[in-house]
C-alpha cells in the first residue's frame, strides 16, 4: 500500500512575518523545555544527555514528515515510565545494555507506528477512553512523584516497585539529607508558584542555572549534595541498537504499550490545537511523522518520543504557530550540545528530581477527575481504579488494563443500553419512563425504545424485557411498537431471538411493529427474515406513522 508523502506540511504555508514570531517562540520554548527533557531522563533511567537527544533529530524528523503545525514531539513522562518500569528489570539503568534495549523499544515503536500508517490503524487510539487515560496519567504522576522522593530527600532507594520505594523513603527519613531536601523543596515551591503566576515563565531554567552556579561556586558535591557529574557534549552517535532477537521479542510488548499511548495522546493533542486554530490536520501524516521521529530517536541514542500534550501547550503559550518554532528549539539544543554541556555536571541531583516532581504534580489530573465525578460517578471509579492499578501493579500493566477497561466499558454500555417506554403527556409530547414491568403507553399499546444495536450479547435482554412488559401490563397488550431509532445493526443471533419473540407474542395475540427503521436496519431485517415474519405493513420509518396506523386501524 503506497504512502502519500507531504513533506514539511507543518511549516506550510510559510509566511516570513509568522516565521519571525515562531523564531522567538522557539527560543522561549527551549528555555522552558530543556530543563524538562533533562528531568525526563530521571524517569527513563537514561543518561542526562539523552534528554537533549530527544529534542534534536526526532523534532526535525517530525517537522519533515508530520502534518500538525503545533504538536511538539519530544520526551514524555508517560512513555518514559512505561518502558523504564519494564527494562529496568532486564538491565541496570543507564548501562550500555539498558540503553541498547531502550533504543530498540524506540525502533520497534517506530515500526508499529509505520504499520499503523500503512494499514490505517489510527482508530486503535479510540480504544483508550478519556476516562481511563485521565486515570492512567494520574497514576503515572503519583508513581513518578514517589520515585523522585528519594533523590529529593537524599534517601537511597533500590526497589522498582512504587509502594516499596515509598516504604524505603519512609524508613530512611531519620537519615535524610537536610541540604538536599531544603534545595529541592525551594525549587518545587518556586516552579509551582511560577506556574500559578504565568505558565510562560522559565522558572525551571532559572532554577537549573542558579543551582549550577551555586553548586560550582560552593562545591555542593563536597558538602554532601550529589551532582549528576560529567555530561558528554557533541552530536549523538548514529548507530543501530545492539540487541539480540530474543531480547527484541521480550521488549515487543513494551513497545506496543508505548505505541498505544503515543497514538492516543498525539492524536488527541493534534486534534485539539487544529480545531482551536481552525486548521486541518492529516492524522495519517502525523503517524508517519511520529514513526520517523522514533526511528531518529532509536539511531541517535535517545528513547521513545511522543506528541507531548504538556510541551505542545507550552509551545502554544509561547506563541508558536508552526513547526518553525520546533526547528528553532532543535537548533538551540544543538548549540547546547556543542558548547554548553560542561556546566551541567554541577547540577545537583535533588534539583533535577525537584523539577521532575513538579512534572509529576502536573500529571495528576484533579480537575479532570472532578469533572468526571460530577458527570459520571461510575466512570470516576473506573479512572481511580486505573490510577491505583498503575501505582500498585505497574505502568506497562496499567496501560494494558486501561485498554481492557475501556473495551469492557464499551461492551457494558452495549450490553446494558438505556431502555424506556414512551408515554404521552397532557400536551401530547412524548415522555420517557423506565422500561419496568407494568409500564404502558396507553391501554393495549406499548411503545418501547432500545438504545443500542442488537447483537448476540444483548438480544436476550431485549427479548426478556419485551416479554416482561407484555406479561405485566395493566391491560392486555395488543400492539407492541419497537422504536428502533438507535438500532443500526442486527446480527444473526439477535435476528433469531427476535423471530422467536415475534412467534411468542403472536401466540399471545400481540402484534409487533418496528418504527423509525433506517435503511441499514431494514437491510438486516430483510436478510434475516424478520420483514417476512412481521409483514411489510408493520415496518415504518417514523414513530408517528406507526402509532397512527395502530390508532386508526390501518393494520
């Protein structure tokens, strides 16, 4: 299946006036995001310099092949947490073997994204509902926040389990490092306060620069405050990940989890900003751009990159209106790699952990959870369960559980749709009442609405509810009208159940009528013999016609 390429779609139409604005926005974006991508390496378990690598070649690759003018493709806390939780059990974090596995995860993710583009599998993102996605991101935020407590307080932690890490931190509190704790608390407070004042303030960058200067001047490392140590400069080495076939198969599920998260987050983010700016976005091109970005990450010593909602929001607030800003961001990163990595060795670990902790706080979606609770307590419980699963079970398992829960929620809604009996009020308008035994529209008539397609999982519920309404009706039922406005599909199992139901009602002297039948349902009814069973004259395209036919004896 050939791919239609549209190069640099995120830069076109190119306007010199807007490009000047994007130039400034790109510099601002770099000042806000460079500390963040350095912090993401603490989540990923990779050397600090790899954070800079994620916003070099991957940014350029997406700008070339992607479609969105706004999406920022870079390191992301959710995907970093997904692969680090699994790969850290296969190799020591930041080791050569660990980095090879991380790079292969990025390459496999790129391959899955390419397949998604070729076979148009972007719809898979729809299997992760916003409810469970909010719960998943919240759970990752809690997990990341707990993981950073050790470095922030100067307490050693060795476990990969979130609950065990928290237990180790609590046990180590009597020996916590007071200077490190005070410095990290100051940084967290400053960044959170800066966010409340103006999200465009580069408080994280100021914190990084200030702590580097203070660390170099006052020799923090000699006073018990650990620093990150030497950071290699220069361009990343281009190489293929050195991973065996068996190891590749072992990490394929990790790449699949990253793939799902990338598809879900990136698609939602690019749609939001395209609508906001009255632009068209080519989702297939964006998937290809994400595949190219992850391939670039894999061969340049970086880790999985994602269309980051957080960083895209930062770019928008900085005034970015095209991928020109992202290319400028990459140019600033190139300058840092070539000339400014030396001072990074003095950056205190507690300062970096504090920056990541603020990222984790931002991931805990309290506003979204409150909105879900207000509108749907059941979905709120689902989101909380997902968040708790991420913390207790693990990130990779959490996202798989999130997908399963999303599918189960959809099946449950189809299995137990809204059903009702329609009754007229004094003004003649239709009023909806619960489809409970004893309900009727008027003596001898029941108008029943079923709120979903009929298929093998809900056909028995449909038939049982119809029988219960007929049996318990206050007066003998002569006409039973099914309002089929919400039914667009009918499978073989449901058709057999309906034919049996028609025969059963006929023996009781009850005639079944279908109203508001659309062409798709009518085709299924014809094919499965339902039309022949009830007769052409008892199928209507409107409810008004069906009721009029009953009342005026036209049947």
